[in-house]
């Protein structure tokens, strides 16, 4: 891959990613040399549940929505893959089909490594095995945290925690405020938290009254990190 294909911010997102940046320089270079750049618009389908896995993907710009469809036919958003994050390796490891649908959220730039190249990287770099093991251990810990929160924390606490995570990943400081760059409808937040849009709306209004956030159409603005952290700790 020619390094000039990515814009400077896109390349920075990849190279500064918390996982990728810890890899050795030879491994990072080998991954980038095999990756191709793919630029997509909003809501482009990357893969469907049940499909065979053919690609390993890194997000350089935008986001990827990981979702599934309930028995009633309702789409449920599980998470948004942020810039600097790589995904798709689990199905490449175990040979099983994709477990969820993946679509772009906003204009998105991806680095795509084909399955044969991914396998060759593993054969050439034992370091990659260990790095992916650590990555999947982190994913598992986060999943346990989500399950625990779902069963032990009230909705207000879970919502506040989710907004803080979004601000960390997509926050754009504007003076004393932090605007969350990811466009999310309240229905999107509700799906991520396993709640109804009406209940999420009620909690957000409470956050506004407390001076913790400001709700704008498809945007959230963090006004007080301290107040939101206090709500999250309840």
C-alpha cells in the first residue's frame, strides 16, 4: 500500500491506535504493505451474519456499526468500531461464519487485508498471534463489563458510562465542552443499552437538567465530565 493513499489524519488514526501502535515496526510495516484502502459512504454493507469471513479490517476514518436482527425483526446495534481499531479476525481464526452484520456509519475509510494475506502475516510474525490474543482478551473483558452493567446498574448509570466512552473515542473539544463527533439518534443509543428510546430520552432530559450534557439533533455535547462520571458511578 502506498502510504500517500491515506490522508495524514487517516494514517495518524491507524498508527496511533492503542493496539496497532504497540506492534513492532516490521509487523506494522508488513500489515500496511498488504492493506488496500477502501472508502465508503454512509450505511454501506461490509458483511452479513452467516457469511464466510474473507477480510481483516482496520478503521482509518468514520465508524463501523456492528448489529444484529432480533427474532422480532428489529435491528439491534451492539457497538460502533472507532478509528484506529481492527476487527474481523475472530472468524478468520476459527473459520466460522460472521456473527453479526457490519455497516459503515458516516463516510468511512478502511484498511482491508485479504484472508490469504492475513494467514501469511500469522505465519511470518508469531508476534501477531500474541497481539491478537491480547486484543481478544480485552474484548472479552469489555463484554463481561457490559453484561455486568446490564444486570446490576440502572439505565441512567449505563447511559452516562456510554456517553463518556463515546466522548473518549469521538469527542471534539470546543472550549470547555466536548462535542461527540459520531452522529447518533436516541434510538441508536437505546439499542446499544437494551432500552427503549422513550426511557433513554427521559434520562437524557434529566442529564440536561443537571447540566451534564446538551442534547442536539443527532448530536450530544458533554458539558461536565465530572457530573456525568458521578451519574455513571451510582
